[in-house]
């Protein structure tokens, strides 16, 4: 809850017309929201954040999903409840946090992003793959001068083609300007 010391009426002040008014309301709306993450990563995030949960005598929290049920460890800190799951959750998906028969929260778990971990082949493995698929491998240390100088056949044919096409298009432009330019000049 927020309390304003001045009213929004124009007789009380100019807060409603001031440029800081819209960002102020925007920050108020954001600070009142729930700041829990959208998802957790399997194996990395072992503590789930939740609003403060008070448990009665003989009450326990349960995390459930299809064919899965676990009782997590609970700690209260800074007005929040931290739910420690350790390595109990192994599969990605949605998990319900239940207190007795009532649903308190739903947590989403994603698999780790290990597919982005890039492993490189050694030079021998690259050469072996290149022999099978008719590829040519250039060594940047040894073949750099050849690549820059255009020692390969494709570079030689392309520059000749580019030069010929440039001359043809310049000639076409000159002809178009000379014979089809019908603008009258005023002196």
C-alpha cells in the first residue's frame, strides 16, 4: 500500500501534470508485483523463492507432478520462504507446491543449456572428415598468404567477370542517358 502526501487534484499541486508522475506510477506497479523467476534450471537452482508460508502443527509442504512427490526442506528468511529441493527434481516440467490439499504455487523447471557448450574437433579429426566428404581445409597459419593473394581458381574468374559486367553496365547507362534523356534545358 502506498500513501501520497498530495492529492491529484490541480488545486492541490501539479503532481498529476509533472513529467515524473507516469514513471512514478510505473515503479509503484512494478514494486508491488511478484519478483519470482519464470523458471528454474535443473541442477543449478536448488532453492525456490516463495512468499512467506506459515505451517501449522503436523503440516508439511509437498512438491508434486505426474508420478513424482517430494517433501522439501523449508527455511524462513527476510519475509520469504526458501524451499530447498537439493537434487530431488530430475525431469523438466511443471511442479506444484501443495500444502495439504491447497495449491500454493507452480514452479517450472527447464533442462540445462549444455547443448550450447561447443566442443571442437582436433586437426586430425577434421582432416579425416574432409577426406570422406571432399572438402578442403585451409590452415590459417600456413595458407593465409595464398588465401589473401587469391591463389585459388574461383577468385581469378570472379574478378574478371566483375570487371566485364561493370563495363557493360557503364556503357548501358551512357546509352540510356544519351538517347532517352528528353528533358528540355532552360537557359
